[in-house]
């Protein structure tokens, strides 16, 4: 997508109550409960595997021993940061660096093991466009189901339906079961729904697409407006083009740690230097 939103916060983001994401010594562990710390299985298998994982430089969080000797994967390791109004933050790092886990923690899907994570404002995670899509529901019924999942009040659903129906251009198919839709039609409907509300904090795990080529230009303009209406945007992506086009700040994550925080070009330079050092 070749769109560069206006990153001047005073112009792009409407005035609202202070919106922020604040983390202090944030940590999240995933314990492996089926491994006994003193068992023969752990001695023969888990410790050697853990040693291999500790030595891996490109995947996963850090391996540690938790309470009672339980083996844990530390997916987020002692992160501290502040994200304020008007910031568009990109998350970059190797597979398993903690990008998606951090997004899901911000969204309230995961509860931190320790530390503090505070979000002020309405949070909208866009991780699964098809959430709530029941095959036998009609397009109009799906709009109402998804609207409830997005936290809308009953009086807001009619306005939502009107906007979505007009934008996605599915005509009489809106009254047919979604199982009769093509993939492109499903994406149109889900995209229109997901971009029909105005969150304070918008969380992406890779930017969403919008179906067939004829629909792309219209969808890009809607996505641009949608993002500009959000006070804070956080997006995880492997695409440097997307990070450069949509972000004014980057976090570089490695094994669950926040190792660089700065401008897009500064952090990409740091990332390249680390990749070059690892390849030697």
C-alpha cells in the first residue's frame, strides 16, 4: 500500500482526552506445566532442548526456570516505554521476538506476569478480520454480531450497518448467508466492518488487505482515514515499506526484550547492523 498518512498529530488526530500506553518493567512468561523440574524426562530432554533454544539467535523468547523449577518461556522481558497521542509505533524483530505477544498484551488478551501495563483509551485490536463470522448468518446479521464484539451499543448498530453496506458494495448478497460469499466478498465485508469505528488505540498484526484490484484504491483511502482518526497506532510488520509509510517511531525487539526505540531510520539501521553481525 503506497499511502503516507499525515503524521502531524495536531492535524491528523482529533482532540480527545489524553490517550496513552504505558509499560513499566513489563514481563510475560508462558510456563510449561507438563515438565517436572526434577524428572528424568526433564533431565534427558528439556534441559538439552532449552540449551539449544538459548543458543538460537533468531527465534523465540528466552528460556528460564520459574517458581518451583517450572520451565518458562519469557516472551516479554522487562519492557518499559511510553506511547502517547499522535504516535504510530512499528514493531520489528526476528520471528518470535515478541511482537505479536506484545500487541496481544496491549489488547488485554494476555495478562502480564509482572510489571505494569496501562492503557488509557478505547483499544481496538485487528488481529482476525473474520472473527464472529458465522457461516449461516447473512451479511447484515454478521454486521450486528461483529458490532457487538467491537463493543458498540445497540443504537450504534443501525448506523454501522448503513455505512458498511454502502461501502462494501455487495448489493443483494447482504441478505444471503456469508457461506455463499467468495473470499474477496468476505474480505470486503470484514474490512468495511473493521474500519467503520473510531478507536483511540489501534493495534495491527501486519496491515490488512482489501480484496480485488478494483476495490483497492477505495479501500486504501478508507484505511488511511481510519488510521488518522486513531490517536495511537501500533503495528507489527516485517515489511520495511509499511513501517516507513505508516510509522513515526519503531521498537526493535529481540528475545522478548526492547533493545532499541527511536525513529524509523535509526532503528532500521540498528536492526541491519545486528543482522550483519549475526551473519558473520
